[in-house]
C-alpha cells in the first residue's frame, strides 16, 4: 500500500498504514529524504558494516577501511558531487529533465549502497552466489547490490511498518546501481544489447548465468517497479537515476583513492614495482603497442606489460571515451602523485606521513569531483553523471594499481581461500541444522523469521506471472515442497549475509564444536 503524497519521488511503501503517533520527532520535522538517511544510519545492518571486509578483514589492522568507513566516505563524496551539480545553474535544467538530484537522496543511497555486502566482502559475495545457485537452486543467486535493496525493503525491520525501512521512492531508486534482474527484467534484458551497460554483460567464464551485476531479485521486482515509477517517462528502463549515477561515481572515486591509502599505510604498496610498471610503460609504450596480446599475456609479469593490456581492454570495452593521449597523461599524473609523491617515503606513522596521505586523498578527491558533468544522452556504459575524459582515465589507472599490486597478490589469495572455505562450511552447517527434524524447534529465531518471510514471498509469487522467472532453465519447484526448498535456501543466504566477519567465524566455531563458549549474539539469534 502506498501513502498519499503530492510528489511521487517522496512516496513510501507503508506510510499510509502507520499510526502517526508511532512516527518519531525526526520523521515529522525533517525532509522526507533526511528521514531516509536517518533510518539507514540507525539500522543494525548499517552498524554491522564496521565488522565487514573492504579488502582485508577489518580485524587485521585499525588502519584499514571497513565497509562502514568506506560507506561514510562514499556518502561524503556523493554529497559533494550533488551539491556541486545543483549549484550550477546550467546543469540544473538537465537534472530536472532527468528526474531531479537531491543531495539528501544521494547521501542516503551512498550510505545504503553496501548494506548487502556479506562477510569478507566481494569474496563472500562470490561464494554465496555459487552456493545459492548450486546448493539451493536459487537462479537469482546472490548479489550484494540486490541484497541491499532486499534489506531496505524486506529484511530490516526498522521502518514504521516493521517491513524494511520504508524509504521514499527516490531513495530506493537511487540504491539501484544496476536496475535489472539477473536474467529476465526488463525485457529485452540489457545484457542482450549490442553495447550493454556496465555490469549487465554475462561473466565470460560463466556463460548462460545472466548479468554479472544486478540490483534486484525477482522477489523485490515490485519494489523496483514502484520506486522507479516517477522516472519511467524520463529514463530508459535500464538506466540509473541521476542520484544513483552520482552514488555510483562516488563509489568509484572512493574505491580508487582510499584503498590505495590503506595499503600504503600497512606497507603493502611498494614503490619499486609500481614505479617499474608505470615507468617502463611510459618509456616503452610504442614497443609494447607492437606486441600481440598472446605475448603480452604470457609475459604479463614483466614491467609495463599488464598496463599495456589494460590500455587494450579499455579500447575494447570503452571505445566511447578511451583516448591514448589521455591514457598516457593519466599514467604520468599517477606516476607523479603516487609513485614520486606518496610512495616516495614509506609510511612510518609520523605526523608528516599522515599529512602526506591526507594531501594525496584530498588532492585526488578534489580533482576527480571537479571533473564531474551531467548529460542528457550518455553512452550506454555511463550514467547521466560522468567524469571528464582526463579524470576518467586517471580513475582507471588508479584502480589498475590497486588490482595489480594488492588484489592479485598470492598472500591475499591464500587468506581469501580460507575465508571462502569458512563461508562454505557455515552455509552447509546451517543447512544441515535446518534439515535435522529433532532440532527444528531450536534454530535461531532470526533464521526462522527469515524462512517464514521467504515462504510468504514465494507463495505470493506462485500465483503470479513472475513465478516461472525464478526457475531459470531448470524445472520449477511445484507446490509447498518447492516453495519451502526455495525459502529455506534464501533464508540461509540472508542469514549468513547479515553477519560480520567475526560473527561468521565465531558462529562456525560454535557449530563445529571448536568453541566451549555459549553463543550470545542476540542480533544473530
């Protein structure tokens, strides 16, 4: 049910059902979008992000970002972008034509964008997706962005109606970074476009599995439709709202800068290999351009070779903006400010070292935010809010450094393989517990609530045209047996995805008999 509202962007799902006496003072006094932001910040799902991995588990070092500090910085950057755009009188008509850009909506979306991230970050996301599809037969699988929408609309109970947070349509739409399902909606699905939007393509290693990124499960399709209704005449059904586009680009900026800060802090980013990679490419760009892809791939550990492969991937993937001169200029700037600047001296914890990190972060943030523009008709792989070509290339090079010299490290892979096994074992242990008829009345209360909610969702879907969409290419489960199977799987995935890194570890220890301490985390039980 939808409450009465003059502005369709401000429509909430349950507001019309809530007794005004149960609304808080903040709800009554603030703008509707400030209420959205406050509800997100007050959510236990938001608080748990302080214990969830950004790249390395937050327990490893107090110098590293976790998902909470990352979200706060994304919100800070996103609001700065929104305020800059809305202060430009030449840009405002563009924003209005596309559905509007409110800084409070942008900030709320940025704060909520990672709510769905499971323990151990992107690694946990990949493991839960595989388990959801192959162990539980859930064709939607698991995706952190879709889980964020599920949390704010279903599994969080902090809203006045007790189902989700009851955010405005504009805020829910702004959370939708990838406004499509994995396989079926909209029709035609954006993964079938000649030049699909970013994230819509199928992963090359898993053909037939649907989009690699998506922001909604079939169970929340009606939520997406209602949230995007105010924008239907302004945007293509696969395009982000302007506010979602601002959140997305702020996430990219924060990721490009702050993860480099982290690994400089703990000594992982080393001057010599990065200087060799970027420096050799700069001095040998012409020679490297003459090598074929196979040779570059074979010898990718040689300095400059991986960066040349990046240049070619950008040409293949983003021909709408890539430019060799801009790429070379970006490499030169990153060399100057990262290699010859930040990394020239190891981080030693001194005030001087902290100031150098602060200058690096502030300088890059200012530069990238200053390169933001808004356009009415962007290329398919860009939102309506986009970086100027120079800054776009710089972000690609900064992200390359992070991937090449942090994410691809063997010691990180060793650490992550252990985390993947932990998540797998935890899901299997919970599933076995649910299958034990002698323990049916002793499962965690929260898990039981999630099962009941999922059963209700799938029972409702069974009577609609959407039910065939959950079956993908496999036989669709029939009747209550099939519904219960799907609901049990989705509930286990929801339950594990809502844990912190530490909770996941401790819970598995308890389930495996490795802990003598009684479990006492009320949020989980």
